[in-house]
C-alpha cells in the first residue's frame, strides 16, 4: 500500500525517479532510522565512566565496546547489501531496524563485560548494511544534481544521533543508572521499522543483458558484481580515504567525554553535554560541507575530491594542535569545536561520489564496500587504537597522534581524482525505473 499520491515518473537520472513527495518521505524515514541507529550505537560512550567504575575495565576494553559494533557492521554489510540489491531494499531495512533495536534493549540486562560485548556485537549484526542500503535507496530516488547535498544532509543523522545518544546516556545514568539508558533508546527503532514499510523502493537492474538468465550461477553473479566494483579504481581510493578520516572522527566522538572528565575535571554528565556540543557541530558541518562541496564541483565533479583533501588536512592541523598544545581549558575546547567543524566533512560527499561511479544494479553492494572500509578500517580502529595508545602513553597523547590519519585521507583523495572522470562516464547512460507497488503491480499483471 502506498500512502502518497503518484506523480509522473521519468527515467532521466537528473530527475526524481518517483514523485518528489515520495522521495522526500523516503529520505525522512531513512534519516530517522539512521538517527536512532547512532543513538543506539553511541549511547555507550557517555556511560564509560560508570562502566569503568563498576566493572574496573581498561581503556582498551571500553574502546572495544564501541569498535565491535563497527567491525560487525563492516563484515556483515556486503552480504546484507547483496541480498538487498536482489530482494529489495525496504524489506531489508525493516528487518535490520527490528534486530538492532531489540539487541540494544538487551544490553540493559547484561551482568559483565563479556555479556555486554556480545550484546553490542548483535547490535552490529542488526545495523549491518543499513547505511549502505539506505544510501543506495535515497541516492537513486533523487536527481543526480542533488546527490551530494541530499547525502550530506542524510549523513548529519549519525552526528545528531550521536549527540542525543551521548546526552541521553549521561542524563539517564545520573537518574536511573547506566543500564537503563539502553532500554530507553532502543524502543523508538521498533516503531520506525513498521512505518518504513510505506517507503517506495526502485526496481533492481541487471548488470548486463544476459544477467537474468536462469543458468547463471550464484558464483558467476558474485564474480561479475565484485569484478565490476574492483575495476572502479576511484571507489577503492575513496574507501581508503574515507576510512582514514573516520579514524579521527570516531576517536574524538568516543573518547572526548572521558577526556573532559579526566583532564578538565568535569562530572560525567557535564562532560557528556560538552561532548554533545562538539558532535552537534559535526552534524551541522556535515550538511554544510555536503552543500558547499557539491556546489563548488558543479562544473567539474572530480573537484569534490580535491575539496575533501584540503578539508582533511585542516582537520589534522587543528585537532593535533588542540590536544598537543599548551592552552587554557576554554581555548583548547574552542579548538576542538573548530576541528569538529572540519572533521565530519567527508561522510556525505564520499557517499555521493560512490553513487556517481557505481552501476545502479549494485549500488547497495558498492555502498556496502565503502561501508566495510569505513566501519572496519575507520570507525572500529579509532576507539580501539586510541584505547591502546592511551593505556601506554595517556589519553591526551593518544588524541594528539590520531588526527594524523587525516593526512593519509587527504593524499588518497588526490589520487582518486585521476580516475574519477573515466569511472563516472561508464555509467552515465544507465536509465532507471521505479519498483511497481500496490495498484501498479496489479495493472502490470493485467497488461501482461
């Protein structure tokens, strides 16, 4: 059933694939689920002081509770995306949302580190592939000219969700205990999962003229899919660059509440509020840079990569200086806020770049490859590596060194510029159709 009225549909890639109203409904629902996804994922970072005090955990163990989610998301993203690209994106997203919400609620019943670690891993199983499948869906429904801006706005959801997760975690822990936080943040995802059934999907396209043959084996299909992605050199370099930048982002997001608590003398609740402000700045900047970079690159789209390279260099300089320099507490915090405005610049834009160069028939899978790098080699590395370095040299030294990964990101973005034009040209003529739904499907059967 479709609750939104139909409007004429065109296959032009620079127009809406479905009605404008339906496309924005899909965006809003996908944004909302991503928002609660990151509330569930990041609520734990504001609980670190409480968990550390009650269970006596090391920084490495605390970091592992964040990293395990990203590892499982990255490892499971490609299998989930393969299924979604063939079976449907909307149904896959609904199933994942139900799974991660129930797993988050289960965290409140854990009694030790091992149980909490296992429950967090199940959260990752539910979230596996959600981001990549959601990106494939909304980027295909919207015109190509809006892709960077729309995805930039979409990727504000992780930052906003992280802000609320950090704030809620600190506030709930102060009133009702830290375990209660998991139950409170897990429930809304179940409601949104049911509402997501009203989102409109698009029809899956074959990669080649003969790809629908019943004689084609699963192995041949997978070989074709990953061969297509492997030949897209721009995607590979963008994956490495995006992961390197997210090492910096995830380290700051995960450890800033603990840093403010230990070195600035803030209470856990006050540290959560201050860290929430930093993450909120990142949410705003994600949308800002998505729009700015998209506009700067209207005539030469590959310049999106050059802009990201510059922004990553600025991130490294500001944050390394903020944690490594000798400043008054308020000056240091101001520099951290400034660095936060730059460090979240990549997420929406790199997703748009990936959609520019990936065949529509495997966009969920291609986005899952990007997600794998971002999660396993980016989001998972940052918290855990920072914890290891912190155990050896101290948390402040760790947060001084980690932003140097942004320099690696800058180099990789420049390298990716060399192949972008050729990769984008290969799919420029591909046309798309919406997926029949409700009455459309019935009429199609009658005509047949």
